[in-house]
C-alpha cells in the first residue's frame, strides 16, 4: 500500500524552505570571496610554538645529588610549558642506536618559561647509564613535548594530596612542591618519601626549605633507624599518623612499592579515582635468550631487524637505529601504536590498548615482547 503523506501546515512550510535552500546557497557562494583559504591559522601557529612536538635541548649543567642520582638541566629552544608532575622524552643517538626515554620533570614549571628544564635521573638501564657516565655540558639532545596526566586536577582531586615517593620517584613531587611554593599550583601536599638510608635522600635541603603550611615531607628510611626519620615502609599506620580527612593519593616509585601501597591503602577505602600511579617504563623480561626477526614498514621503506625475546619490540627497533615514535614506554600514551601484520607477542603487564586497537590488530611495541618473527607497520616519528 502506498505511503500516504499527511499534509500539515508546518510540513508545508518546511517544503517551501527546502525549495529556497538551493538558490540561497548558490547566491551565498557567488557572493563569497574568490581568494584561497589561508593555509594556516594563527591559532595553529601559536599551538606549534607552544607544542612543537620535539625541540633541541642543550645540556647546561649536571649536578650530583646522591651516589647514583644526578640532575641534568637543559636549555630549551623555546619556553617549555608543562604542568608539575608531567614527564618528557629525552633522546639522542648513541653509537648506531636512536635512544629515548621518558623522565619526570624535576624542575618548576616557572623555570621552563625561562627555557630551563631539569630531570633527575637514577643510574639504571642503558640510556640513564649513558646520561650518567657520558653526557657532558654542551651536548645536544632532543626533547619531546611534556606529556602525562600525573598532575593535580582541582576538579577531581581532594584539596589535600598525599604523595608516596620511592627513591627517584620524588622528582614529580619536588616539581609540585616548587609549583605550590611559587603559587602556580594551589593544594596541600604531604609527601611520604621512602629511601634506603639518609644518604639516598634526594633534594633533602631543598624540600626542607619548601616546608610550609601547605607542604610537609616525612622521610621514611627502610634500612636505618635515626632520630627525625620514620623507619620501615610507608604503610597505613604511618599515613594515619600524619594524615586525616579527605585526600587523594599519588604515588611514584618502583613497582614493588605500588604493590605494597595498594594493600596498605585498602584500609582507607578510597574510590579508584582518588589513587593515581605514575607508570613505570617496561623493562626486560626474564626468558631465555632467543632472536627473532622483525620486518618493519615505515612509510615506503621496509627494514629487517633482529629482536631479542627478552626486550620489547620498541627496544629492538631503536637498537637497529630506526626512528620510531614513543613517549611513555609503558603502554599508556598510545604514541607508538603500530599495526601488526603477522607474528606473536606477549604483553608486559595489563593490556592498555583501546578495545578497537586490540580488535583490529594494533599493538604498542613499547610493552610487547616478540614471541616469533613479526611484521609491523610503524608510523613515522
Ligand atoms: S610509548 Fe606510550 S604507549 Fe608506547
């Protein structure tokens, strides 16, 4: 049976308007300027200045903090806008490899406006070891844009942040403390800072100088008992001794500290959103040595590179000197996201890919270990 249209007054008006639409558009087009559209807009130019992607950074000072920790300060080409708690990727060529690694920024956001940014690095792993032993003033590095969301969020977080820092995990909190002291950030910060011994404490005098109504540091030594320090590990009882009321927990340190802290924090029944953890870079896995071959397509080029089963796919590509995108190296940012054409892999920890990525065969090379020869399409860095 044919469809019967109901004629209504408003429907009729719509038809009239529709009839006029084509001539109206033609008239507008005829009246428009024939000048081509600008290729770029001011807002895009400003965004490029603020976030260039990568910039050149010259190492201007190296300061020894403890026996195995140094602070590296860089002069950047442009002001480096970041939020206290964020990280940035530092990179350079070492022999035939192109290396990069994310580090939490330890300096204040205010310093970055004067084109200075610092990273406090513990000697561990290949790139950090290179920085520690080889890097000298005047050396040139590439510096990626600031990234990460390990920051204070006034809309989501409590006004009081309880920071759990382990070893060099103090770096983002030191940046936050400086930002609170200079008025860039506005929240209360209580830092429980765990170190093995007093000698291992980084920024001791700087943190003590920053102490105020808003900033408090409790030093916790695991291997020493000394007056003026707490002893043991950062547990529920210790937190209860110094903290009451509503708070957000932020933690940065080794994976073992997170596992312990998770158990201890159960006593506070905090909602999930009130506990934030800084992600750790994926390291080597403990399997027997075995070498696979990666076939890597980047743009119109194809490379064949060896991949050690103990190291991630990203590390294999970097060792071979390929310039590939990477930021967090922990599966969180999605920057290294690559299409898997064939091959098997194992994930380091939880699968942090979006559901669609997993479904359509995308992987994060930064947290995937090769279990066979693999073929990948990798975006250009
Ligand atoms: S580098 Fe961030 S997900 Fe791989």
